[in-house]
C-alpha cells in the first residue's frame, strides 16, 4: 500500500512527498481508512510506530474538505489531548508539516508559560487545538475555548495520562465536547482503567493493535552489564568515555537519580542534562533542544519525561536503572532502532534488580548479550541466567572500536521516520 492509495487530498499527498513519505507504517495502513470513514478507534501501539501521522493525516484530510478556502471565522474542529508539553509540540509540528498546503490553522497550548500568546491566537481562531489537560481546562474555564463545533477528539498517550494523574481531567474534557464527535484513543498499553475510559466515551470503536508490547525491534542490539549498584555511575562514565558514545539517552527510575547521574557525569567532564517532572517546562524543552542539536551528548530522563522525546536516529539507550514493569523496558529501548535504523540498548543490572531482569527476559523472549569483561562486575561474578555471554577480547579500545563501528553503521542509514 502507498499513501496515494488512501484517497487523500492532493494537497496532503504533496506534503507527504515533501516529507519523504511513500509507504504507510502498519498502524497508518490500518487506522487511516477507519478514521476516514468516521468510525471511533482505539489504537494500541508503541512509541515510534507512526501513530501521530495515523490520526493527523485523516483529520487534516477531513477538515480540509470541510473548511476549504472559507473566509469564515475559524472554530475548533479537532482537539488533541496529550500529557506533556514535549508531546504537544511534536504533534503540532506534525500537523504543520502534513497540512502546510492547506489553510488549516493549528495551535499548541500547555502550562508552565504565559497564557497571553496562546489566548491571542485562540481569539483569532484555530481549526486544530493540541493541548495538555491542565491548560485546556483552565482556558476553557476562563471562556477562551469553545468546543461546541468539535468534530474530532483525540486522546493520545492515554496510559501516560493515567500514570500522571490526568484521567479525571480527561473525563472532564470529554464531557465538554459534543456527543456526535468522532473519538480516537491511542495508548502504548491498555490497562483496565484505559479500557473503562474507552468503554465510557467511544461508540462502537474499531481496534488497531500494532507491535505488541512484548516485542523489541530486531534493529536494536541489546546488551546487559551485571554491575554492583554503587558502581553504576563509574560504569556509565567508563562506557561513554572509552567507547566514545554520544547521543545517549539514559533512563533512571527517579528524578533524584537523574539529577545525581548528571552531577556525576559533569564532575567527570561529560556534558549532560536531565529532564523530569520537577524541571520547569522551559528547562525541559531547553535540555531537549540542546540534546537534539548535539550541544549535550547525554540526556538523562525519567520515563514520564522521556515519553515526549523525538530524536532522529538516536543510536544509544542506556537503562541505568532497570524498570520494575517489563513493558517499560520495551518502550524505553524503542527510542532507538526506529524506522529501520540501527541502535544499541544497554542495561545495567544490580543484584537487587535481578528479578526485574528475569521478568524482562520472560516478556521479550530474546537472548540478550551479557558483557562480562568490564571493570565493575558483581563481586561473586556476573551471573545472569539465560543471557548470552559476550566476552570482549583485548583491551577496552578494541571493544570501543566495535561500538564505534556499530554506531557508524547506524548513522549511515538515513531513512525518514514516521511521526
């Protein structure tokens, strides 16, 4: 299937060609026809599968036909609710890209910044509103947002909104919208609370499931280091320094842990920044921009903050702390190896995390390479059960050469990404 087979408006097809898009991803192939025919939809897909385009393209197509070249005052016809500022900005950029040859106007609103510029744009009129829950409800309460003419409601990253405590806000938002809207719900996982939300607010939805949460991309090379907990920071520095790693996304379990890792790296001359919930929106966005522009080589993040990270060809993901939920591991390493590009996912496993690693292996059913030849192994030996062991031969420079070669191979791939 090609995008030209989906009966899309020529203006949208032209924009997709500009973006280098020819063949829809699996979720786009399944979701776009469903949305075009006006049916509610529940999409379960991991980050990086192209779900933003899966709902943005058909919404733009429909609104372009509806609004056309009308000179009438614009009204909010589509509302996309998403949990974080970073995600909202990404979605806004996607609507701008796919709709650049239409006269549709999108606005992205979020908290943590002055509402004045956002209100000024709302007063001028917008077709598509992308919003975080808190700022949306606040501006609606002030009378600046009218959802009476809404046609599309998209609840994006619903599981993340559940984790962040936004579900009650989402319920309030849904009640502000017309009953005859078309509702689209996307989530990387489907816990019971999300299923109940879908049952309450969607009408006879069709289900689309792509890339089950238990699967990891074949393009991602996975490695595990069994390391004493107190030596994790030294091992991280050792790998970054000796293997000359850059463009590295590091995951920690806590916000405090992320800050401590950054302090340790900076103390050793590694330029790193952290993003997590205690950082202001401006600080988080600034750190992300520094990472994208390679001013910062290492970005340390918690899971919630990282859900909004969108980096071209991210070569390295390091699990400094293993997640206690196995599915989270899949989401984390899904940040690399996207759209056919190569990537390396490295995990540090301390003794108190061995049960977590066992659960992860049961879920992914992959023999992950155990790297034993490193300076900070478990005191009584690395162990690791069923993992495949790879002993590096010679000195650390040779191991670094292999990593650099793998990184070089990944960087040579220049395929377009689908989000």
